[in-house]
C-alpha cells in the first residue's frame, strides 16, 4: 500500500512533489500533519529520501512527538523530527567541544531570576511582573536579530522602567550569562547560526547530514529561525514549508508571516498547493470562519468535506455579567453531558488566563471536572510518574491475574477509587490522572504485559503523547491552537476582551482577528459564542468581530442569536 493512498487529491498532489521548493498552504482542519508525514513516508518508500537525511522541524515538543509517532506508524524510523531549539541545541552540543575545547555552555533555567540579579547590581527594584516583561522583550529582541542598541532605536519600552534602564538591564543580564558560561533559550539559535556562518567545516557536516527539510507552522517562524533554516539549507532547495497565514497568532513573540506569504517571491519556481477541504467542522462553522478572514492576506476559503449545510448554525448569546456568562456556559455544558456527550469532547476557550477562574468555578458548581491547558502536563503529574514506577516494580513479580486486573490493583493501591472525588482541586486532578492511565490499559492490545505497558507509557511520555482525559477542557485561544473538539464554547467576545484592551493599531487588531479565527475553527460539530455586557463596573460592547461575521439580527446571519438559558441551582455531580 502506497503512502499516498490515504490522501485526497490535493493532499496527494502536495505529498507527491519530493524535490525542489514546495509550499503547502493548509487551512485549519485540512490534514497538514497527514500531508507532512505521508510526504516523508512516500519519499522514503520510493528511495528518494534516506530517513537519516530528513529533518522535520516544528515549534513544540508535543508537535514534534506527534510527527515521530505518525512516522513510526507509517514504518519510517530515523527522521530527525524536532523543534528548532532541539535541533540547534543538538548541533551545538555536538560541535562545541571540538571548536572550543570545552563542553557547550549550560542553559539558563530562569531568565527572571538572572534579571533580578542584574537589577540588584544596578540598584534597581523592578517588580517581578516587570522582570517578566523584560524577559519577554529580550526574547523578542533576539529572535528579531537586533542588538541592544538597535532594540532601543525601535522605541519599544517596558512599563515600570525607562529606556536607559532597560538597555542597562539587558547589558547586565548578558554580562552575568557570560561570566557563568551560560546561554539562554534564544542564544541557542543565535549560537548555532553563528557557528554555521563562521565555521565552514561545521556547515559542510550539517549539509552532509541533512538534505531534505520540512517546516511545519511556517507562518510562525521568526527572523532568527528563518536565518537558521537558510543556513541549514545552504545552497540546496529541497525544502517543503507548511502553514496558514490566518493562524499567525505569535507576532508578539517574533513570528513573521511574511516568510510564508513571500515564499513564492523567493522561489518563483516553487510548487504551491492549497489545502482548503476541511475534515473537521460543520459547514456553518466554516462559514463563520471564512466571513471573519475574507480579504485578509493569505486567507484560504475553507469548504466542508461533507454536505453539512443542514447543521445548526453557531449561536451567539449575550449575558449581563461575566458571572452570568460563566453560569450560562456551565449550565449548557452540564445539559450536554447529561444528554450523553463525553466531557472530553467539550472545550471552553477564552482570550486571557484571567478569564478561567470564574469559568472553572461555575463548572465545578455544576459538578463538572475540568482540565486547564497550560497546566501540569499529564506525564509530568506526580500521580502519573508514581503509577509508572509502581507498574514497573509490579512487573518484576509474577502475577496470577491478567494484565488489566493487575493494572487496576496497582492503581487502586495508589488511590484510584470507583467514584471520583468532588469536582475541583488536587484530589480530583489526581483521580482523573490515574483513571486516564487505566483507560490506556483498557485500550491496550492482546498480549500486553505490565512491563511492555510501562515501557509504552515511558515512550508516550517522551513524545508527550497524552491520553484523553474525561474532563471538560479550559484553554486560552493561544493554547488551543492545533487542537479540536466536537463542541466548543467561546467566552468573552466583547470589546476589551477580544480584541483585548491593549491591542491598538491595524496590525494588533488583525492579530486578534486571527486569534478569533483559531477559536472558531477548533469546533467540529457545535459552536456557541458568548459575551457579557459588563465586567466589574464597566459597560462593554460586543466584539467588532461579531459584526464582521454577522448575526441573525443583521449582516449575513451566520450566527444565530440566542437568549440566555434559565439559571439553575448548582449541584455536585
């Protein structure tokens, strides 16, 4: 069976071109990861690629782990699927001892702490929040490839200190790193790029090792990452970039969509394939997303893979207060769960972390357990680490029972009960973690043993391949990118929340629009949008993006206006 057999016509076109510059403009839900992995597998199957000479780079360890997992499932081993930073760090650690005669510098584990020490030396007393903002500004400066003086010339500032203090703090921070023989996260990319630029033998070795490059989420590359990619490529042209300009939501961190938008200008002979068939969302959801982005640079017109025009349109509900909005969402989520929907099929998304508390409280009052994305990862939870160690220990001794009963016994000894604790709090989080481990055991194939199961868990932990938790997901729009749920609730679509209050100017508002687009396209079957008329003592207007999409009361009528559901007394589940 060919690696191309499972692809649609456009996906197959993208995966078939194995040489030369290729740009895959892949809209939300159009199968970009499938295209990336099947293209590499097709190259290996046909002998065009040697796996060890392929580098696939992306932006998160989780995404890199998913690429490796999917490639393994296609029978491809040995491809370097890594983040930009992981690839650069591996090259630094390999070449630095030879070039410098000493081990590579260690990595700063806490910029804020080091900045605090630099501030002390200057007799400055910035707050911790100010230090965090300075750390973010340092990161932006470096990925934008600016010196401290060039950064000062941009006029960018940090609240709480003046321009001279900002420059002095940055110099003090750099001096402390040099004294301690340390690099920070961004220095890893800068040092790797510098090494490739100044050491021809290093560049030759890297060019010999890697010939074929694939870059996922290319709309998110920074000038520094793009420069490093150019150095990895050298004078070769075997590069495939995959991205969607409408999902550029990290400009504040240095992402620059122009590298994707101008790819054809740089490579006039590039093969460009547009993926616009969406396999995720119902047609009315896609209509809302398309309306929001129509006319924007690089926007794709998503079309549903199936005829779903009879599906219910997304709803829009206005509430009086944020508390009312949270309670209304919680009541709707509770009703959906009572009707048979798994909690793991539901997500509540919002613009800022501060919005999560009232939502989490309202859901807990309904007896609904939640998982907040961006919190402790599944395999980093102490309950999960403890369970893996206990399973490995239990595997040493022979058991008279089968595999699944043995797993159940181990987890019960660690605190797994038949009934969950009340929603909310560390005890419920621990119960959900142990129950998630048991579900993995229940899904294991025939012949599984405690030892092989614990080995599988360790492999999944390495790839950050986390199990599905039977909880409702709470997430910022940023953290939700790349994920999907059958049922999505978008909270806080009011001026000041989305777009957020500090977004000013065309570019900043356009970034907020793209963030709203990401939220819309996370939903597969149903989508409910809401906003509240007041936040504290202030009155608010509905988000301008709602008018751009259109409601049943005006415009195109894509969003169906709905009245708030009657509130009901909270209860525990």
